[in-house]
C-alpha cells in the first residue's frame, strides 16, 4: 500500500482570510477611515453686518484734493452747480480748453465766501463743468493727484490742447493770407479768431501781419 508524501498533500488553511484573496480585501476595506480635521480658525470677524455689506472704497478716491475748508456754514448751492452746466466742455473738435478756462475763471471770480479761497471754489466746481469724454478723463486721473488749481489747469490743457495742436495753429497763423473774396476787416476777424485759438502764440506775429498788409 502506497502512502502519499507529506509534500504532496494539499493543506487547507484554517484561516479563510488567507486562502481567499477577495475575502481578505473585502475585510480590509471595512476598516474605518479617519478624516483629519482642519484647524479651526479662532479669529472672529468683529465687523457689523452693515460694514460687511458696505461697498469697498479703496481706489475710488477723487483725483482733485480740495483743501480743508475753514469757513463756517459753507454749502455749494444748486444754483452754482447749475451755472457750471450751462456751458460744459465735452471734448468736441470745436471745443477749446483755453476758452473753457477763461469762461470758468470769469464765472467763479464772482463767487465770494468768507475765509474760503477762490481756488478752493474752483477745485470743487470744475468737475461740474465737464461732460462726456472730458468728464471721463477726469475720473480716470490717478486718485489725489491734483492738489492746486494750477495743477488742474495744466493737466486739462495738456490733455485737450496738446503741443501738436499748438504747432498746427502757429503754422496756420504764420502762413495766414487774406482771401480774394474777403475784405480787410473780415480777414482781420478771422486772424483774431486764430490768435484766440492759440493763446501760446506771441503777439508779434499779429503786429507783423498788420504792418505787412498796410498800404
């Protein structure tokens, strides 16, 4: 009678988890998974609901810085603001910034307040005299970049009356000629219009033209 060798015997393990891989994996998947909790932010926002709902104001400061007003009971009346809107500067080709500044200075020179400089009045009222593209230009200027009336005039003139425009007008004045179909007075009025459109031009050219055209 032949006996089987112990090496040929198929040994069945008493532990079912080792003999069945699927069962082993299934058993491992049932192990609990512990989630790591993120640290709790202990910082408490002390702002009120009104402050949280308030729109941010950073970067929205006006370009014009109005000096501190020491006058008591000062108020910009609606009549003054309406006066500024009667001849607003738009930035059309026919609009001349020098003419607008001249008109604005003439209007604001009649406004007097005790303990309030006229330059401060100009800084407050000038934005109301602009409309359309000119008003958008002022809103795009860097915040708090204009501190004096001279600063505002300089920026305004350089934006809407660049040096190239001055050169063109000067050339037109230098080469001015009386037309065949216009009288001397008509030519003279037309020449003065050119001079008014180019305030930077010296008056010497005007004198030279008069001497040249005199019989």
